[in-house]
C-alpha cells in the first residue's frame, strides 16, 4: 500500500461531494486504469468546450443564454482539469521521490 501522502486523488467525488482517493502501488490496477480513462474523457470534453468557446466568441451576435450556458460548462470543465492536474502532479512528485 502507498503512504497516506501518496494516495491518488480520483476524478470523482463521494455522494457528500468529498474527494475520493486511491491507495495502491499498482498503476495498472482496475481502479487506476478506470481513473486514467475517466480523466482522459474529462480532458477531452474540456478541449471540445474550449473549441466551442473560441467559435462562440468569434461570432458577432452570440445569444446571452448560450454564453451563460457555455460559461457554466467551461467552469465545470476547468474545475475537472484542475483536479486532474493536482492528481497527476501529486503522482509525478510521488514517483520522483521514490526514485531518489
């Protein structure tokens, strides 16, 4: 098992909206692969939203309701991207400390 400070932040929250963590030494475990796949899908969605936002901003007459929806979706995607970055950054730091 990994140490408490080396647990992986998972890309989903509990039913109480609290962070979920994975404690394993196996990066190829079912849960690790599931988290990797979900993170990849979430980042793909963020990339699609970014493209949509760029196209919407290029339009001269964007509907305020469409802009509001887009901002809400972008806020959610940015939150997810930050969570992935924190998780992956922690994983990189943990693997670097194990090599020392």
